[in-house]
């Protein structure tokens, strides 16, 4: 597909680096800088930003039960990063899935088999990439309730669950509050 398309269009340069030895949050901040994204503002058009930076995104007309998305580096010269997403997912979940797969490309690009640990790291990458700690710490304020964080959902374009999880990650809420908010 890539070879065929390259006969008609020049591919964009890939501005993505594999950073397998870097902590997920640092890798996410580094990737934001590579893409010339603000370190503390929401990413308005995530897919457009990734495509501008040479990442190929494919929407698959599939609704798989256990897989929302997957990614790989194509063995071309130079290697091309590809993210494929399955249809039927809400927009905020799609954004998270894309950021999660971006994390796999950056952190685990050379791995053939992913373990639970790598998925946790990809989620940590996605959290920092979509909701940078420095910015979100000033927006998720105590006392945290669903109604207090609801206005952040359209601004940051993530699910309420992602905001609750991020509040727990940055220690704005306790484990008990986290559990309570998820029960609500």
C-alpha cells in the first residue's frame, strides 16, 4: 500500500522517535516537543497532528470485540509508523486509543510481543500526552466531583474516566475517592 501510494504522493517526513529507554511521561513530553505541540494545552486535532508528523492512520471497518486499535513500524526504508483503529468507538475513546498506540510506537517499537506492563506504560504515555500533568494539575482541583471535572471533558476531549484516572495519577484524589467516582 505504501509503495503504491508513494507513486502518487510524497510521504511526509516522520518526526517520531523510538525512545524505549525513556520513562513514559518524559517520552510523551518529548513527543509533544517533536510535534511542535504546546506543552500545556489540549491537542485540538490529534489525528491531524499525527498525520502531519508522518504517522499513517488507518480506520478499519471492523468492530472487533477485544481490540480497539493496534500499531506497528512498517519495515520500509525509512520505517513508517502506522496506527490502525477499529470502527464503532466514541471520539474520546478513539483519541485515547490513538495516544495509547502512539505510546507503543515510541516506547515499544522494537517489541514483537507486548505484556501487561507495556500496556500500562502506553496508558501512562497517553495520559501525559493528552493530559500533561503540569497543565491538568491546575485544572483538576479539590474537591473533585463528577460535576467539577465535567467541564474539562470537552476542553481536553477525553472521557470522564480518563480525567478521574488522571486525578488519581497526579494524587489529587485518594484511591477511595477514585473508586467512589468510578462507582458513580
